[in-house]
């Protein structure tokens, strides 16, 4: 089983 | 005052169909150069970025930057009422809580307008910097859709690996395993049939097929799709919209525990 990463963990909020 | 006239109205219909199942509500950001949308899916696993430049419209007027919150399901319902050959005009007034979609038949003998309620959407806007990717694969969009559909019948995740030999799509499930390898193939009659692999370094990443299959709803927008991967970044699946812009899908990878 692999963990699903979150997209907002990669980019900063403007 | 906002007024955008798109002769190829089917394009807007296709754009909506490609994103409406991934994103429920989104802010459409209009400026003088065009309009854009950025939204994460409700699970914060994928992100959609849409750009349609003003040059692609027959008439484009946007007096000042404005953001309109729309429910994409409702917008899709309204755009489905436009014929595939219809000209679509989007109209809005400053301060109004509605947007109007006008549909004109090519022979001008049928004109319809649909007014849709806008909504306040408090959405987070992420800054996505330009990135150098380890590998960029350009391939026929229909082939990518076929591969995602086929693999989803075997497993839940796809491992995409790019090496000098080509790009490999692999999955594993209860009934067995599947591997599909595409080699670079530029000796084709039509450029859109080519598979082109630009690789700086080999890369192998795992993604949820459910999302990949959702992205392939954009297949009618473009004959080709571009898949950009680096190990420390979400994959970017891009469908270019001829001379107008793009729909890009960003998907966070599955990480090994």
C-alpha cells in the first residue's frame, strides 16, 4: 500500500 | 462589463466536460488577456489549471479584472443546451450575481440565453512555479486514455517509468499484473501520432489511476497529451487547446510508506 500525497503539500498558497 | 464571444462554442463545452467531475465549484478569473481557473479536487490530491487566452475569442471585452464563482455541474448543464456548432457568448455585469450564456446557431435562426446564479467560493490559490522536469513524454491523447482505461481494469495505481528505452505504464491487482511499454516513435505520417520522450534523468513514480482516468476526459480537446514528471513534484498532464491555452492537471504521487 502506498500513501497518497496531497497536492497542496507541494505548492505554496498565493 | 464582461463579454466574450467564442465562435467554436463546442470548445467550452469540452472544457467543462473535462473538469466538472474533478472539481465541483471554481472561481473563473477574467482579465483583459483571457480567463483562467485553478482549483483542487475536494480531496486535495489533484489540481486543475485552465487558461483560455483572449486571442482565441472573436470578441473579448473585460473592462476590469473580475472573479466569478460557478458551480461546474450547473454550468455544464447549461452548456449542454448549446448545439455543438453554436457560437457561445459569456456576459456579465459588474456587481451582478449572475452570468449569462448566450447560444447562437450558425445560421442565426435560433438564439437562446441562459442565466446562471453565481456563488461565493472561498478557494485557496496555489503558486505553481515553472519547473525543470526529469522527463517529458508527448504522446497521442487517445493512446494515453486507452492505457489508463485498460490498466484500471487490472489495478488501482499506475507506475509510470521513463528510461532511455521508453515509457512504461505498469499496474498490479488481485488478478495479476500489466505492463505497457511505448517506445519513442517519430516516424509517423502525422505529427500528432508520434510518441516523443525527452529524458534528462530516468524517473519512476506511482499515481492513482482513478485520477488519471478522470484527466482523460480532456481527450477531445487535443490530439496529444504531455506528461511531465520529476520525483519531487506532482505529475503534470497537459492538454493544449489549439491557439487558445491549455487544461493542465497536477496529480500528487503515491508515496512508498
